[in-house]
C-alpha cells in the first residue's frame, strides 16, 4: 500500500521527540530527538530478520510499526496507532517547512495526551486490547547462552542438579536451539545431542517443568521437510540466511503442513513438555503465495492458533522474534528486546543484533507492555565473569517485572555471579508498571 498524509504537528522540530515502535521483538524501539539518527538495519539480511522487510525507512524519516508518538516539547503527546492487532500499518513522520507531517500506509487511530509519553503509551496499550490476568511465572534456566547449538542432554541435566544444589530456584528448564537435526525437523534429534526424553524425565522427575525451543514457521533448505515437502512452503517468501542455509516459510494454510505443525507440538506435549519458546516468528508474517489467499497477518495468527491446538490450552507459549501487535492474545510470554550477548556492543553497530546495549535500550522502552498483553521477556540473566558490563545487565534485569531466566553454565559462575543469579531468580510481577 502507498503512504498517505494523515496529520501534522505544529511544533519546533528541534524540541520534539519521536517514539518509534519496532515491528517485532528484535526491532529497535525508543524515543529519539529529531536531530538523532534512529537505528536502522546494517544490511538487507538484517532488514528481513529484525525489521519490517516490506517497508524500509526512507532517509530523514522516522517510522513506527503500528505505533508512532510525537512529544511536542510542551508536555503533550500526539500518538498514531493501529486500529487493531490484525491491521498494523507503518506510520511515518517527516519534517516539512517547520512542521512534522505524519503519513501511513493503512488505517490509523489518533489520540492526544497531556501527561507525558509514559502515560500515553500505557493508555494506548490498555485501549488496544483487553488487559489479561497474568499469574506470576517462576524463574527458569535456559541452555542457549551457555552451550549455544552444541548443547547435550547431559548439559541440561547437570545444570538441573546444580540449580538444586545451589538453590537457584529454576522451576523450568528450557532446551534451546541445538537439540534438533535441522531447522524444521523438530522431532529429529541432532546426532550428539542425546535423548530429549531423558531430559524431560530428569526434569519432571525433579518436580520441574520442561521447555523446548522451535522456530515453527521456518523451513531450512537443508532440512528433511524441505526436501520431502516443497509444496508446504510459501511461494516467493524469503526468510533470510541463518544456520549456513537459506530459509523458507512454512505455509500454515496448506492442510497437510498445518496438520504437521499441530502434530509436532502434540508430540512434544505428549512427552511432558509444557513450555514452548517459539522463535523467529517474523517468518510467519512474510508475504508470499499461500495455499489459501489470506494476508500475512491472518496467516501468522492462524499459525499460532495451530501451535496452541497442538500444545494444549494449558501450555505456555513464549514468543520471540515475533511481530508484536499481531501476537496480542496468542502468546503468554513475549520477548521484548533483541538478544543479549556477552558483549556490550553489537558487532555490526546495529542494535537489533545481539548485544547488551540493544537488549537494554529496547527492553526498557517496552517495559510498559508487561502484564498488559503478556508477560515480558527481557532475555536471560548472564553474569559469568567474561560477560562485559555484567553489573549493568544485572541492574537492568532487576528493574524489570518480566521473566527471569538464568542462561549461564552454573559451574562457570563465580561467587558474585552465583549470588546475583540467586537474587534475581524470582517470579514475574503480576501488575503492570
């Protein structure tokens, strides 16, 4: 769709601040002076992986996905937003003759507030979707930031035992990326991982819950499913390049692909897995030729409904890399920032990429969403000695109400790291900020 002008703000641009809300979990989000250069993708692949690929931002323009607000400098806030979670326009603002002109490529709602940006964002979130009741979520342990894609069943079981020994309080143990044979082949174990059932039995035998990672809408070109079922992928949809391969998108509108997807989660649930981290979800909302002629957001939401159907009504669905507004009402926990990393700054300079800086900035900007639409996930506690600025990261986690999850190899923690992890491993706040 083309952009059309929908309003303007009469203020001095040098006194204004613009709040851009990013498309998905990893998309930078924050408030910027008009003279700032907002975060933009470092290359075309990152545009697909971490931003909204169909609407790259022109130079000299600010852009929010489903939400853009302007602080005028006198305490007032002008806010434009999506009318619903199923219609999410890109909203832009440009300077023109001393005025700020707002445009959008779809329907928007406009509101004006007088009590500052924080109040305006909270009121907007309360108005877009009914607030749900979120019970406190206990803390977890996650394999990713300690073992990456080389995790084994023994690693998880060792950390289960160490968590118990040191009283860290982890109630759920999440087997992250690395257990699977291929991207899309979720039920096939990677040679060298071991036995997923052994992990589930050990965790549940200790009275804890088991979680599993998938990227349910991705199909890697090297996967068995891509080779055997090429008709199950969305035509013309390119989800980027990761894991040393090109990535296709599962067509959840194809009846056989839909049954396969539901069956994967039904199988995991039958094993005793109750927490499902659903990663790289942006792929489900990419445009392309589907078996049914539905728009990308409709297809995305249908895909999450299929996951829920397989996982069961009491399972915990945990979104990541996920389109934010289209996920409302469909996930229980949502990552609200890019990935943390042992380094303070991202390698590319693009704060959508893994880094402590990007995770802190975007996570703080989205703290207002916690306990409104879902439980926020600010990403994991990593505080082993080699983590840069680990004290600052610990303070950021302590200041959030969201999910707490350790992802260090517990044996690698020094005395400070162990004490800090133990202190931070508390249930989520049940009330929004």
